[in-house]
């Protein structure tokens, strides 16, 4: 029997799953936007897997895969409805991928990006905090990441706009910032 908080966590994951990176379906290729997003998200699965293994070791190897049975959220939708849904969630997918990759880059670049991050926070007089990672094994981690991102928007904009840091591909456009605040 699962506790109430775990049940809510599973429900939240089910809702958030619609914002996952689109995958090829039988006999179908990804469109240009889907391919671009998949390219941007390259490596996220590996990063997520590494984080999940670390978390499972800390939690005693809990088996927490209740969503695997819910593979197809598009059941009952026509191809056109699936296409419209994919188009409507594209800004959220893009925003989440960029933020997840940025958080991973900051955490794992202790010699270049992390010092630049802390220098940026100091110059903006913001408290020194690391950007929370959005991982499937953490309760509410997407929400925590989004709250942080809204509070540290100026620092994130400065970091991603600085060409020599190599973070331009993680820069959020204005529509993605709007989506961030709406979520």
C-alpha cells in the first residue's frame, strides 16, 4: 500500500509525462521540431539514469516504476489530435529540456560554470544556491526547479547569454519564460 504523498507523486509524474521528449512511433519519423528537441535533449536519459542510480542507492534500491504500464497517453486520439497536442506542449517540452540540461551542466562543471554561476549570483546580490535538478525519483522536483528558475531568472539569463560559457543552447526565449511562470 502506498502512502498518500507517493500516490500524489505518481499522479504528478503521469501529468508531466506528456511533456517528455517525443519518441518515434511505429512507422513514423519525428518532425523537424521533434528532431531538434531530441538533439537538444541528447544525454538527458544518461544523466537521469546516473542521478536515479545515486538516489536508489541512498534510498535502499526502491522499485519506483509505476508508470511503465502507462506507456500510451494518446490512446483514443486521432493522428490529428496527437499532432495538435504535440504542437501545444512543444514550448513546455523545450523549456524543461533546456532547464534540465542547464542544471546538469552547472552541477557538473565545477571548474568553469560553477564559479561563473556563483560570480553571477554575487554580482546580482542573490543568495548562493545551486539550481535544483529535476529528477523522476524526487518528489516535486519539477516544481522546485521551476520555482528556483523564476526566482533566479536574471542570473540564468546572464549565464545563458554569455557566449564563452557555451550555454546559449539552453537560453529560454520569451515564450518559454511565460510557460515557466504559468506552470
